[in-house]
C-alpha cells in the first residue's frame, strides 16, 4: 500500500474542494495516484457536491420520526422548493429522520456518520446532491425521549415547511397533536413564563414603562398598566398562556389540563428560518445554470 502524506491530502483538497477524509480515502483507493484520485472523486459525485458548498440552501423540509419512546425532529435543506418536493429528497428526509430517532446521535457531525444503505448519512446527502444538482444539507435536529406515561404529538404543516413536536405528561396522542398544531400556527418562544430570561423581562418592562409615560399617564397608575401589558406580552410568547387556537376561551394549559395532561416540552422547526438568502437576479440565475 502506498504511503499517503498529509501534503498529498492537502493538495487534493485544494484541487477538488472535498473534505479531508474524502481526499484521503480517494488517495488510498488509488494508491496515491493524484489524477486517478480526482477521477475517483468525480465518479463518486463527491467533488461535484463539494463545489456547491458555497451555495445557500434555505428551502427543504422538516420532519418528525417516532420510534417507541424516542422522537426526532429534523430539518434538511435544499436550494429550491422544487427539489424539496421531489421524491429523492422526500425519501432522504424520511430515512435520515428514522436513523436519527433510532440511533440518537449527539450532534450533526455524529449524525452524518450514521450507517445507511448508501454508506453513511453524509454519503446519502452527497448522492442526493448529485441526483438533484443542488446543495443538500442536514441542518439541525433534536431528539426527545419519553417515559411510558408520557405522550408524543407531531404535526407537519404544508408537507413539512413547518414541523412541531410536543411531549405531554399524561393525556393522549390526539391532545398532543392538537397542541402541536397550535405550536405550528402560533410559534411560541417559551413553554411558560418561568423559562423567559430575566433580562428579557426587564427589557420589556422598561420599554412598556417608557411607552406608558410617553402616553402622558400619571406615574401612580403606570405600574398597574405595565403589569397588565407585561402579562399580555407573556401570553403572546409563552405556549401555556396563549389562547388555544381551537378554543380561544381557554389557554393551551387549560386545554391540556382538561385532558388530564401537562405540557413537558415542545420543539418547532420552520424551514429556512434564520438563514440569510442570497438575492440573485434572473439573469444571474440563468447564467449560473449554464456553467
């Protein structure tokens, strides 16, 4: 077996743009032959996939997979919604979600190394990139475990553009799903007021106080006004205190209680949230497709 040096790996990485392990694997497979290593990467589709690494993947799908007492909510991104609705992409999302729920990796890097029929999840992403012609990435996931006395509820909105996962203590799957639908619709920031950071509350209280004073209200009633407005603010951002979308006469916590349940946790993913999309003219888009 030919000895592969760090400088060879570095040179191949710079030439092809692939990761260190892929470069080393190619050199080992070709016994250090640089040109054959490049051809090896091209045949595998790895070099092609890596060249797309500077593109922005802000579309895609989020999904929830449940296996026994473990659930995983996962987001996988593509560059366009056209690819996100394709069968190869949807199949990838399902398989990756299942693998993560079953194996419970600790990080995205760990998840990419999980075994699949294609080799690893990373290999599956590369193959889907090759098939679709777009950058495809595993962006994030969260794994939740439950006891036998707890219940999962999941909801996918618009095929997975928004996904919500809820964990209840007590109750049943129908109740959990209804609360997951509420989470998808209202996008709460926290479970309850106890989770809201103290500095966030203090900032909001300061802003509300200034607003009330600027309205010319007497100082002696400003405190009560701020207290009422702060309560309304918390009701907007905290799941338990929000008006339940299916019955606005009760809060989400009251709805759960009526079903002998309490809410233990929720996670909501909206595809592409927080990703800065590149603005591209139609002319530039056509030119990029011709390259």
